[in-house]
C-alpha cells in the first residue's frame, strides 16, 4: 500500500529506533516502530454543515471538487448520524463512542462561563490510538470543556491548536448598549507543556486556513509513523467567514465561499498525504457535527431533502454528509445506505489500528468495518438508534426504517420518506410494531441512564473567558 520510498524510510527509521544508544530506550521506541505499517487516521469534522451542502450530496451551486474526488475514491454514507443535534454532545459522542447521556454531556453545549466538560476518565479515540503507538493532534474547535484538565491535551492529543468553544462566543456580540463579556481565545498546547492562549479574538477569516496549515505541519513532522489528525473546523458555524481568496467567489454567497474553502482544505491535506506517499495508508473521514443552522437563512446551510436542521431531531438535524476513504481497502465509488453513526468511529478505528482495545465500561458504537468493505447486502449493526433533544431528553427512536416520535406519536418510514412528511401512526397494521418501538426506546434509554457516568466539574481556570 505504502509507496516504496516511504517503505524504505519506515525500515530505516525502524532500524534507527532499534539501534542501541540512540537516546531512547527500546521500550519507548518500540510501540511506534512496530506500529509503522498501520494506517493513519484523519477526521475532518465541520460545524453545522448540512446534508445537502456538498456537490457530491447534490448541492447545485456549491462546488466541492476535492470532497467529490474523496467520495469517488472512497465511499459516501447516506444514513450517517450524529448523536445530538448540537455541538458539545455531538463531539462527546464522536470521541467516546457513547451516547452523550452515557458520558454526562447531553445537556446542551458548553458555554464560556461553564465549569464542566468531558470527564478525563472517559476514553477518547485519541487516547486509544495514542496507547496503540499513534502520534495524535487536534486542530480546530474543541467544545468539550476548557478549564484545567479538560482540554484536548488532557484527552489524548499530543498537541492542539484551535479555539476552546464556538466562534460565536466572542466579541461579535458586543455592540453599543450590549456588553457581551466573553472573548474567544486561540490556543496552542502540547501534552508536555499544557495549553495557553496565543491570541484573543483571532481574525476568523483565517481560521480555516490556519487549522489546515497546522494540520499539514503535523503531517510533515509525523508522516513516517502512524498518526491521527482530528480537524474540527470552526466553520461553517455562524458567524461565517472565508479568507480573501475565497470570499465572493461562490454563486451560493458567503456560505458557499466557506464550504469551498473547507473543500480546498481537504484538497491540501490529501495532496500532502500523497506527497509523503501515505494517502493510501490513511483512513480519511469527512463529516459534520450536526445539521445546518436554518434560522440564519442564507448564512446557514441546507439539509437537502431532509426535514429541518440543527437543534432539532428531524433528520436534517442529525443526519449529516459523510465520506470515508481508504484506497484499496474501501472500494472506490461505494455508497453505504445502512445506518452508521459517529459512535461507530472509535470502535471501528480501534479495530482497524489493531490496538486490541476493549472498552472497560460500556460504549454504544459498533465496529462497522464490514460495511466499509462494501459487500452487497451487508447490514448495519445498529438496529436501534435513539434521538435525544439538544438539552438531553429522549425525543425519538429509529428501528429498521421506521422512526417513532415519542411525544407526538408520529411515525415515518425513512426508506420512503426522508422528508418526514407522511405520518403512518394511524396505520393499524403497524400498531404492534409501534408499541414495541416505544418500549424499546424507553428500555434502551433506561439502560443508558442506569449506567450513565458524570461529566467533570472543575474550578480552576486555564484562562479567564471574561477577562
Ligand atoms: Ca455544531
């Protein structure tokens, strides 16, 4: 898979690592050296991008050639779900493989004044891969707590460059007669030295570009060993910004400019992986943390044929565009129409990386390698999916193709009706099925609640957001 040049380089590095007296003990040197043939992982996680906001997912005027190429060489997932329609819970689910409620992060997003975050005892993808010998880094928006012990470098990432919370938790709200207290810091840190603020209120037009450059710098430094790059863009969460090169270029307006700059970013990453001869050894996942923020009209995105968007449990809030690429392993041009969720990413990546990791405490995701292989007729291991509201209460259940809204009792067949227009709740032949779905929803939620673990609360600040 790996090109001959980098294979030789890997062998030389292995030999150097095993030489006595090279300054590192063999115990330290061995894990990464022996892991040299395992694939890298890149996750690009956009913020509030809708299901319909890519040309390969049907957008008529946003042009995303690099993402389209990634999909053509890999696979599109058309029933890919996030576990919450808002930022922080969704990110907690991606990184831990758990419903947000299981890890205590289901009660809406983390605000600058909040003292809580993802508990350090939780196991993240970064921790699993790092224990397996991977170099790990995050570049972009965190949003899982920003007090002492809660930042990315406390949760398995060797390094981080980015913002601790959303880009609207910033001085853009400060206007005459409105003294918004909180400021947005740009931070940098390493496991060894901790994180610090490097700028306050950074120029948001440059965020997409700066995260991309930092990720490329990390790839340049670590391409000879297995690595994991997590790139959670701040965009296209409002307020949206594009750099001068992209602003005013898309017929879709500024929102289109922003998406096209993200597409450029993916193209840059792919090009650099190819330059280092490691693209074919890289599992590359592109997706979004929740659906489009529709009240912002032209500054929000589109969920395509799906109903509604961010903050809701309609499909547009939680079903997001997703592309996964791993040349030679994931068949080119494939489409997975089975249910896959962000909670599946941790167990799947841990298995691909052959980490031998077994969760000590329960998780909700499944290993979906069989779906990634693209065999016809392969079924999703997710038989039941629960939809939780942005602030935590249970809203709906999907079982097979049917979705039952618990409060209203509405039922939709998502195989036929992705727009959730034709309520089937009065159909007598479904009465038993519907009753069983309600029971299953309550039982699974009760099981998650019974084993739920707490979020962390921390008094000590790393920075004063209201300074
Ligand atoms: Ca979001």
